[in-house]
C-alpha cells in the first residue's frame, strides 16, 4: 500500500505500569534471584499465565538488593512476554504492583488481551486448514512465502476504523489493522515451516508492525499491510513491500536499534535472478516474481531523473499513441512540482492524470508514477 497511512492505535502498544508500595510483613520466599533457575521459573510461570490468558497472577520473589529489585521484576516480565512473538502482540496491556520489604516482594500482575485463549486456538485451527490448501508438496521456501503473502493480502481488508487488532478479527471478520496482519502472517509462515518474526516500529510517523522472514538463510522484511490496497480491492495483491532489505524498507519504516532484529542485507532480486538463470523447472516462477516486484522499473526505459527526462517520457508515450505509461522518478522530493512542469510542456492531450507510489527497490526516495493520457 502506498501514499496512505495505516496507523496502529496507541492503545495497541504494550503498556507496562509498575506500582511500588512499602511492606512490613514478612513474605514467603518462592523465587530467589541468586539462582538463574529461579528467575527462569518465575518467567515460566508468567508465560504460562499469559498463554492461558489469565487476567491476573500473584507471585512472591526475593531479589539481590532493593535497588535492583524493580528492574529484575521488569526484566523477567518483559522476557516472558517476548518469548513468543504471537503472544507478545496478543497481549493488549499489562500492569503490575509490587509490595516490597528490603529485597523481598509480592507482585500482583494483571493483563488484558486482544484474543482469548479460545480465539487463538481457532486461529491456529483455521490457519492449519488454509496452509494445507495453499502449501502443496514439493514447494520450496520461495513459493511458500509467496503463497502465504498472497493469501493474507487477497483475503484481508485493512480496518480503517482502527478497531480490530488481532489475527482472529482478520480471519473471522475479514478486517484488522497492521498488528492483525503481522500476527496472521506470522502464524501462517510458522505453520508453513518458514522462520518468521514480528517487527515493531513506525511507518511515516505512526506506530506499525510487519514481519521478517528467512529464506535460504537470509532475512527479509515483508509487510503484508502495506501490500494491501486501501480502499480494499478484493483479490488484488501488491509487492512493493515484499522481501526488502533494511536499506530498502528504511525509506519509510523505522525501528529501534535495540530491537535486536536480524540484519536483512541481501537483495532478494539478486537472489531470485540467480535462481532463474540456473535453468531449473522453477525458472519461470522466479522470473514472474522478479517482474511482480517491479525490478524491471530499474531499467533506463522506465527511468527519469529530472524534469526534462520526465517530459520526454510523457511526450514519447503520446507520440506512440499510448494511453498509459509507468515511470520511476528518482527525484521523489520534488515529484509534485516536477510533474506539473512536465505536464504543462505537453501538447495534444486534453488532460493528464496519475497515481504515485513509493518505489521500494532502491534505498533512495524514488517514486513510481502511473500516468494516464487523455485525448
């Protein structure tokens, strides 16, 4: 999806609140922080509660010293939540209150969720059925990733009300926001045997989630939300945000350096081009995918780098009797004013219209123009 913002409501971000109160009562010691296994045990109990979608849990804990106890509790909770990406982004909010005496604490955790345990089970059941239909024996990872991507984009619609946030909403109601797209893509990739992660950051200044997938040992960014047109065009699948490098997607996606996501540095177009020339029975698939991702627009025939070249491209199309043309314009910052100049220089056309989208196959601010000539 291009030239539109898909916002994840601020309320969908995980909210953590720590309330500390003084305590005078001697507490029973259940976890001792001087043993790594004790922290792991507490983390596992929190994870179990989250997996069962419990709304609250109370745990007792003893830390090394009062000054570090709050941080220990926070670290253990966050580690539990981040154990599984699907669980992480299904937790809606969390808060915890600790009663502390010295290095002893009683902690009351409370949670809310975007999906119930039964709804998550239904997602897994439906995904298993879908994956069984779209993933056939003999498919390689390139084919599996495309099959999952295409199904999600073709069958979901972006929730412009910004109300639905889960994979369950997407499957049952057919509509969800980026969080639901990323969750469903995650579960489908996982069941298809593709290593996958959920990434969190911003896109054009708004909170956003998308995925990372691993193919042939290399990681790529995959954004099923931005590949889905808005307003919804049922069955239409776009590939602008399909298997991008860090540099390519950073044009309009940002994330924290501390996120710890695997580096995505290898150009996917090079990968499938190399596979296409091997002459295997899959060559046609790789060539088609290469074209779908728009790599052809890197060629000189589709490229304009200034107003003069843009004017010439439009004039050539008009002289050839073409009603439409596609141009990759490399001066994306000034595209609006440059288009106006190029249009004003034309003759023989009564009106010129266009659509504009980001061209993501370069790390620059290139724009892809689809221009219609009206005579």
